């Protein structure tokens, strides 16, 4: 019994140390930038040894992954609240995209560093990589919720593949947001407000004979590159 209690206490302490390192690192990323932040500086600020810091996070990239997962989880929680009571597909999608901008707002100054880290295929933050799978799945689940809860229901042929296409659109919106220097990134807000109705109108065409063949081509392309 004593061993179990001791093991539990050590696990709690370990998790608190990990959380503290992540919190310190993310604060330093925002304040002095990614390049100037070193693992030694993070360890010193957190009051742990450098070796201990590397035990929890092998590199700064792993700390960026921690931020990515944190943001996606916050987005999921915030968006789930904002789409409550919304039925229209466009309203639901717009709410989720705006929720993403809300959650990312405190990290805008760090956005460029995040993109430069994520763009490397070998980076743990690569949004298409294996290590970022939990964050990606959390984000995809949001767009599944957008599609599943929409009323009137979307065409059946789109329901399985559309969430991933919407997630890709969200990735593109995020890239635009990173480079958006307007006050409070209002250009990104306008992009969302203008883009969503276009997506909704495009989807409404899926029921028209002849036009729906175009959707078949798009879906087949998406499936082919997913494999």
C-alpha cells in the first residue's frame, strides 16, 4: 500500500513538473521568441536541472507540440460551447473557425515560429505527422461535429469526407492568420465571414445532377492523397 501511495505521489509530482516546464517555455516563447529561448533558460526559470528538463522534453520542438495540443484542446472546448443551439451548417462552421482564432489570439506573436517549426516534415509539430495525431484528431472531431449536427442534413455522400476537407481549410485559415498584421487579425475574421457562405453554397450544389460529379472528383482526389 505504501508503495502505491508513493508511486502515486511521484506520478503527480512528475506531471506537475512537466506542466510547469511547458508553462514556462510557452511564456518565454511569447515574451522573447522561439529562437532566443533555450532549454537551459527554460530549466533555470522553472527551477529544475537541465537534465531534468530534457527528461520531459527532448527538444524545443516537443514543447511546441505541447502548445499545439493545448491549443487544439482549448479550441475543442471553446467551439463545443459556441455551436450549442446552432443548426445551420454555415453558422456552425463559422462559429468553429472563429473559436479557433479566439483561442490562438494570445499566441499570434509566436505564430511565425510555430509555422517554421511545423513546416519541417520530420518535426513533431508537423500537422500531418504521427506525433501530432492526437491534436489533429481533436481538431477533426470538431468538424465532424459541425457536419453531423447540421440541419438540414448535408448530402450523405459528403458526410464522411467533408470534415477532413474543412480541417484543411482551417489549416489554410491558420496560415493566413499567422501573416495577418491587421489589428486583432480582423482580416482573418473577414476571411472566415466571406469564406463560409461560399463553402455552404458550394455544398448546396451537390444535390444538382451533373454538378455532383465535380464533388465526386474532389472526394476521390482527397481519398487518393490520404492513402
